[in-house]
């Protein structure tokens, strides 16, 4: 939550210095509204728990070798803040869960190659120590794990990384310069005739 507030404060400081005239102020206000909507965390109800989450996933496949996904969340179960050790499970694979110093914010992260990245709506099941040990034991012995219920589930939608446009910005800028130069040259030739 503090990371979100810090990001929003940076945006507020940026936009507060940009309103020299009314048009710029209106533009700044519109951009600020969009960014504040993006900075606000998503809140969902799952398994009797209220989950507040933010997530990040690699958006550019050209500049990055792998798609990295980070999900940060906090949970209120029964009106109390969850502050115990948790273990995450995504598609049968267990992932480490980091916990903040005060124990109120958790983070799950992983990375895959772009081609094998898990995309779409992801259901990340979170287990406490007891349920995690039962799950691990069932996985090792090949038993059915559907009877072990997660403490709660975090649902996120991951878009995936974009390969971008086929032309780099340098080429687009060079083509625009050539087009403007050609237009100016032909207009000058018409005026001199």
C-alpha cells in the first residue's frame, strides 16, 4: 500500500507543477484522474476474506528476455489482518510468498520465457503452513489434492508481453523527417516557379 501511495504522490507532485494555464490544468487533471484510477488497488472478496491486491507484469517483450509477474496483496479474514506465513500454488506449482516486515503485505513473483508465460485470469491459491504440508505430502505420494482447501485465492488477469510495433521509433522519426523535408522542398519549388 505504501508503494502505491508513493507512486501516486510522485504523480501528484508532477501534475501540480504543470498547470501554468487553464488548458494545461484541465489536461493535467484528466491525466491525474486516469493515473489515480490505475494506482488504486483492486479489492475482491474470496473465501470469506477481503483481498486488496496490485500486480505488475512485463509489458514489453522486445526489451526483456522473460515475462516477470509480481502480485502484491493483503488480506482481511474475519475482520482481522492476515499476518502469518503463506504458501502460494499456481497450476500445481508452489511459489514462495514474501511477507513485509509488519506482516500485513504479501508478495508472490515468478518469471517465465515469453512463449511459456502463464496468461489470462490466474487463480493463485494461498495456504497456511498446515494446509501446505498436507498439499506437499499429497503431491509427493500422487494423491488427490482437491480436498485441501486454500485459505483464500487471489485472482489476477495477466495480459502478457507485447512484441511491439514492427518499426522502431528511430525509423518512424526518420521517415517523418524525410516526409516533412520533401513537402517543404516541393512547396519551395512551386513558389520559385
